């Protein structure tokens, strides 16, 4: 009878100690002990190569073999690579069919982006937004002339420049909205710069044309100065005059979008596996991770194995833009996905994989790369932060950030990174998506940090822990108010600016009295004026000897507050540090100093 051959266990080329233990079904403590006996110092989360894994497996009489995976299938697509794939797909022309055009609306804050979408979608998003501004990228679909148009709504506040740039990169057509009564603003110019860089086809919408002071022709001239040449002005960029609030010109705008889409031949391959871009991702306590994405090509189906960066998922539910559950989402459409194992990074490429094994291996490798980047000298710890505070001359403000979604956190981090750090350094000890936890409070107590939340919950237990630990938790609904509060805290750490005002000069003509800690002298005001209580410098020829203060000032026998040029007076002098014995002929140069609080702008 033949001896049964034991099946070898597949081990990846690089594996974490924890995963290795699970694969060979051995306790972590025993595996780590064998590793140490063989000269390998590794913790549960560290990685070992296959050769080491095979050696340790022998110690447990376990047979292993290296799991060979086609490396070509291990590529994680970047946004730049996705753009190239889409270009090649269009050039080949295989399986191409029309898809909904993706449109983004960009422009200066308060110029009417969200109101325009409200009018198009017949909803009231603007009224529900904190502070009246949009603070996430979200997407919506509408029908015009029987055809779907996908709108990507991007934030208008300056904190969101990266997200606006990403919004333009997502879109087939970009609408630049400019208020007719306000004109081209710095943020408008930034948007124009993004348009030109991304070479996104553009439509200009001049909004608020029915408001007093509206001047569409002036706006067109400002746009020309910024390099945007409109149709009828020698250019090729369509322009539509609208009032988003009063539904003027909206149908014309939608028709212009569809006409431009026809010219651009907006098509995609409907037969391939889906590729898309993550717009937003957050944790829902009931359903788990909720991720919104735009599908750029291919079809996404319920049950697909997907990755987005290092986030692994299996599509449990697909929802369309209205929240209705669907089985398939095609290219050019927005969708909400339920089923990712962790929050996805905004801007990550969504990929459908052939199998969950490949999807898992891709994310595993990415996680190992990330872990490697966070170890050693690059890893920030509260201990290192505190050590750097002791060795640095700069004032430091320690922060812990919590936000409701990845896009919010990214935007918040971006604007904080742009704050001046030459006088006060911001140390962000921890930044995560999700509610404030007791662990955050413990870290804040240890490192003397402030905890900032953006649209997150602070559970009662966490509030109680913060009060006990005397840790401040500040929660905000509007991002720029949060940033302003941090600026205020930074400003408190600045030394005040000392402003000096020169008053006048007095020549000493007589010495009346000298004591251990003061002198009484008389003299004549040669220049300006001298004041009671003011400071002065003591000059003997070209040499400054020291400083003093005029405690009393007399003209004759009467005390006075000040003496003007040409008058004689007596002063009681007290020193700033050591008493300098004033002599006849010395000059006392009077001045005042004022402390002015400085602000981080």
C-alpha cells in the first residue's frame, strides 16, 4: 500500500508572521520562539520571506511550497495608468458604446454651483449643507432629452483644491461657473489652471445674470484676460448665461452639454471588468464601509471582488445615484458600493479582479509596503514628538484629527499643511476617519494634544473620559471654522511683537542725587518730548551704556506727565538692570514699547 503524500501548504513569497501562523495552524508564541531560536527577531505583524517561512515550517514538520502568482496580474493601477488605459481603449474601438457623460461644476465659493445642481435635480441640497457650502465630492445623475448626465459635485472652499483638481480629472466635461455680479476671483483662476493642465473640455456658465449689478460682458472680458476665449469672441469654449436660482438658461446649458458630448464621442467598453475612481468613503455603523465611485469603463456587478488601493472588498450591494439597489452599473455612472473591508482613499482606482485570491494578494502587498514605510525612523510616536519638543526652539501644537470621510480628512490635512510653520509647528499625532475614541483621549492626555473632530460623534463615555483627563475635544460642522480655531490656538503660542516708538532726547545738565537703586538728574529736552514712565537709553558720546526708566518727572517743584522740546525738567531714574551712574553731558533717548499680539493667517 502506497504511503499517502501530504499536500504542501501554499505560502506567498513574503508573508506576515500572523498569516504564516494561520496557514500552518500553529500558535503565534511558538512560531516566534522558533524564529528567535533560528536568529530571526520578528513580531506578529512583521514579515518574513518564503525561505525563512520554509525553514520554520520544517521545525514543525509542515510541508510548504511557494505560491506562484502571475506578477503581471499584481499591478495596482494608478490614476495616471487608468487615463492611459482609457486612451488606448478609445483608440482600439473594441466593444465601445455610448455612455453617460460625466460633468463637474467648478468655480469660486458662493458663485452658485450647488444651487445649479439643486435646480437641475429639483432637490434642496444647499439648504442641508453646513454653512451653505458643499464639503464632499458627491455625484448625481439627471435625465435630459432622454439621456443620462452624471454630475460630480466638488467642494468650493479653498481647502478643497486637491479635490477640485481630482473632480476635473474625473470629468469628460467641466463647467466653469462665474457669478455675473462678482466676476473672476483667485479661486476661479485656480480652477482655470486645473482645466488647462488636465485639458478637460469646458463650458462656461455665467450665473446670477438677473441680479442687480450683473455684467456678463465684463465677466467675458475678465475670462479672456485669464486665457479663456469664448465662442463669439474668437474662441471655441461655449458660454451659457443662466440664473440657477430662478431656472433661467438651464435647459440651454443641458443641451450644450449633450451637444459637446456628441462632438467628443463619449464612449466606453461595456464588456470588460469595471475600472473606476473612488469619490468618497466612510463608515456606516449599520451597513459597514460605504464607498461612492464613478465607473470609468466596464461594468461593475454585485458579487464582484474589488480593490481600491489597499482596501479589499466584495460587492454586497450596488446602489444607483438615487439609492435604489441595482445588479449592474455601467461606465459613466456613479454608484454606492457596500462591501469594502476598510475605508477607501478618495482618488484611489477601483479595480474588479478575476478572483478574491488575486484581490487579497494585491492588497496584502500594498499593506506590507505601507507597513514598511511606517516602521523605523519614519514612524511618528508620541514619545518622539515629545522629545522633539524639548530639542526644538519652535513652539508646537499637537493635534489629533478625526473626520467623517476620507475626502474631508484629506482636505483638512491639505489646508493645515499650507499654514506657516516657521514659528509654530503643527504636529498631527493621529488622523483617521471615524468617531472620537477613548484611545484618542489617552493619546491626547499623554502628548498634551487637542482633539479636533469634523462632523463626527463623540460618545458619552469618551466625553466623560476627556473631562476626567482634562482633554479638550472640539467638534465642527464647517471645515474652515475648524481651521480658524486651530489658527487661533497657534496664534496663542506666538511671542508678541514689540513695537518701539521714539519720543525725544534729554541732555543731562546736573546730577542732584545718587542712591543705591536710583538717581535724580536734571536736564533740557533737546528733541521731541520726554514722558513720565517712559524708558530711555543712556548715551555717552557714541556709546550706549544701558537703559533706565523715568519713574518721576518734575518741572520746578511740580510733578508733570511730560516735557516738550526746549524745556528743562528733573527726572527720577531707576535702572532696567544695573544702575548706570549718569554724568553731566550724557544724553537720555526716550522711547515707548508696545506689545502687539501676532496672528497666524
